[in-house]
C-alpha cells in the first residue's frame, strides 16, 4: 500500500497521487488485455475502482488510442453499456538477442504486438572461426607457401578466412534494427539480450567481442527514436521461464545455460525478483572457484562423466547459497544419459531433502524471447509494485 506523507507537503502529495493514478491505469489496462471486451461496470468489479474513476481513465485511453470503443452491449431493458477493448496494435515491441553455439553466432529478432503476440521473426547466422584454429590454418598456409615458393597466394581464400573470423558487429545490429523499424513504424521499445555483463545500459565483459565494453543503450538511442533496453541473456531467459510457469507462486529459481563449446551463465530469481548483484555480475557461474578454468569448462563438455560432475558442483554451489525450488539446465547437451548422470552425481553433493527440482531444456529460444518481450512491454507500465506485508 502507498500512503500519502502526513506532513501535508503538496509536492509529495501530488507525486503520490500521480503514482496511484498510474497504478490504476495499469490495472485497467490489464483487465482490458485479459477480456474479450469490458464495460465500466465490469472493470470496476475487477479492479475495485469506482465506476467514475474507470470512466475517466478509459476516456484518456481512448484519446491516446490505447483503448478502442466497440459496439454497444445488448440491452437487457436499460440503457446499453458502452464496451471497450484494448488496442493490441497501439504499438509494437521487439526482442533481439545474441547467442553463440559452437562456431555459429546468431542474431534473432522477434517483433510482437501489445498483447505479446508474435508478428515477425528473423534469424541471421554467421560462422566464426576460432582464433586458435585460425592460427593453425594460417600456419599451414605459410608452410605450404614456403614449400611451393608461391609469391601470389590465393587472395580470395585469405579474404574468406578473414570474413569467417569476424563475428557480428554493431553495424549488423543496426541493419537489423533498420529492417524492423521499416516494417513496423509503430515500434516503441527494443529489448536486447546480451551474452555478458550489462550494467547501467553498458556492456562490460561479454562473449561477443564486438559488444564488449560498449555503451549500447546510449549509442543506439542517439540514432533511433525508440527506447532501447539491454539485459543479460540469462536474466532475460530466467524471467521468461518464470513468467511462463511459476509467476503465480513467487519462488526461487536458477536457470543455467551451457552453450555448445562455450562457458555457462545463470539467471537467478529470488521471490519473484531477478538477482543482479552490485555490479550486475551475479549469475556468472563460470567464475566459481571450481577446479576447471574457462578452457577446461569447454573441453569437459566432450566427457559426459566429468561434465556431469562439474555441473553437479555448480548446482551444489548455487543451492548452498539461495536454495532454489527449481534449477533449469539448458543446452543441446542435456539428454540421456547425461541427464541421468547429473541426477545420480548430485546425490553425493546435496542431501535428498534439500535437493532442488531439476528441469532440462534443450533450447533457450522460447524463454529468451518471452523474457525480453516481457521486459519491453513492462516499459509501458509504472515501475511501482504493490507488495502485501
């Protein structure tokens, strides 16, 4: 509950009233979104607001175009009631995420309406040569060149190697944004999913070299007249899973992702809130002080027994700190017999009564998009949450 400052300060009271009004607006919009159609009376019953308050807010929503008035309700003897629906095409939002599986980098873009229904999806992929592998290729080329005494090496082949070495750049991101703005001129918000640390709209440590240490929100909003929000990939995916399956009963969750030939990351939710940490480094489980360094964490994926032991250690570390009800393990490796080995190994690390429920998902796409879309749509709401004591 929000209470007015008893000191009678007019500015504070005005601010509180504005916040309360915005909460009321959000409640009415939620009712409209969940109903085939609504009347002032039905909205009043659903929200507990007076019919007059509902009428005033509906009038404002009609002016902005966020609500639409439809045909009158059939009369039952009295004056027929006016009916209202939410305008799902009032604006559109986009989710754009970046990921890397093995040597393949991807940019996936999904545009949705105000109800979260998908309107458009596009995926762009690029094969990227590992730097260590590239060194071996170039070394072999140099050796062959020396053997053949060829003074004119194949320039096209060298160019191909250089092109494959370079991953996606900011220009690639901008070309994807240009495309969706052209298709959807009513686009208002773009939520970006970043594989790395995101703090205050800037990217820090990232698995995408072109994105690392780049103030992405600031730079993109200088160019585009839309709101840009950036979030860590696992925070976004964990939120998507949470919103889909367990939102009605707030509880703790850890979502851990193991990309092919990559290092893991986790999204952590406690009591319905994403845990980001002081510098938004929370969830970077690859930095846990376990026996395997980053290179070894990649190599161990090829050995199911050792991989299951490592994963069990990560789960035990998380469980000992937040003790979540559910832990989701996501990645294309998670199928039998590896999933069975993890469950068997975990018994040696965690007492049965304290072991979290394990859920396995092969792909993060669905929850990744859902989480980002949820964040984008949330930008149309106030940032006030009513909490029961």
